[in-house]
């Protein structure tokens, strides 16, 4: 009788698959899926954050890149300022001395040439985040005259007058004259007379006296008021105010 124990053959049907095909089927696919998840989360989070920032910029506060020296020394080329879009939304109106961003279409510039819609959309999104220069139709200037004001340049000391009161414009660029262009205008109701702080480098209402609108900017074209600096870090804070318009009387009912 054969008493030697014979090795028993194992039933492999119950063993886990370990071959190359089984390993790739049950282990590699989940690994690839898991590896892709962080990127998906990053993309979704980025899209959500971008949408929130764009909505914030569209309705509340918009970053604005200063493209020129027309508002020096108040605003420097390359500054990122924050435009308060709620400043004039609830019955408030622009006041003398406010620094505002506005759409100059029809007053400072004519209708721009049509551009590629995709390029325009991308540029508009970048500009609304302060990452690109603003549209060619967007300007930043200081309100010098509001509806009904008589603005004159210049008095015997070379100063701008508003409703008969001479302005001591503490914000003017050092060495600049208040204006080398004489003018005497009455601002129509619902419009604004705009001037840059760097008068010798600013193309503003003075340069459009003979154009449509006579250099006046409709209040409805104002995008918002520049209230804060956002960049560079050394200038972060509120925009400095001015006392230049303190004591300016209300406009006369009839300027004669």
C-alpha cells in the first residue's frame, strides 16, 4: 500500500488574479483615475474662483490698469486701482474732485472698429481683472465740473475757476499749468467736464470742445469711482482726497 502523501493539486479558481492582464484591469485603471482627480478638482476650483471674481468685478469692484501718465502724479503708469461700481448706483452722482473711470464712446472717441469677438471677450475678461490694458474707449480722469457749472480758464493767476471760485489744485503734476488752452464753458445737466491731473499730457474735455458732445461726458457713461490702490504693494490704500473744490458755490440758475 502506498503510504506516501501525494501533493494535492490546488483549486486555482478561488485565488486572486495576479497576471499582467488582471493586474492592469483591477489596479492600474483605479490608479490612473485617482491620479487625475486632483487636477479635476483644481480645474473646477479655478473655474469657480474665476467666475466669482468676474462677477465681483462686473458688479462691485473692478481692478483697472493705469495705461498712461495723464493722471500723474496721483496715478502712475502700471498702477492697479480698484473702481467702486456701487459709488453711483443708489442715487449718488459724481462730485467735483472725484476720480472716475468712464466709457468715452461718443464724447472722447467715436465708435471703435469691430474686433474679433473671441479676442474681444478674452481681452475684456483680462482687463476686468486688471491683467491687461483697458479698452480703448475707457478713460480715467478727474471731475472738474458737474451739470450747471461754469468752468473757466484762466483767471489772472492762471487758475481754473468753477462758478467764479478759483481752484488751488493740489493734485496737479509738479510744474504743470492748470491749462494752456483757454476755455469758458457751461456744463449741461447730466454731463461732466473731465480733466487729467497731468494737464500737459492729458487728452481730456479740453481737446474735444469742437467734437460731438462738446467734450462733455454723460453721467450715464461713468463706470465707477476710483477709491483704492490695489498695486503696487507700497501704494495699497485709499486714494487721497482733495480740498480744491471746497467752497465752490452752487451753479447759478442763469449764467447769462
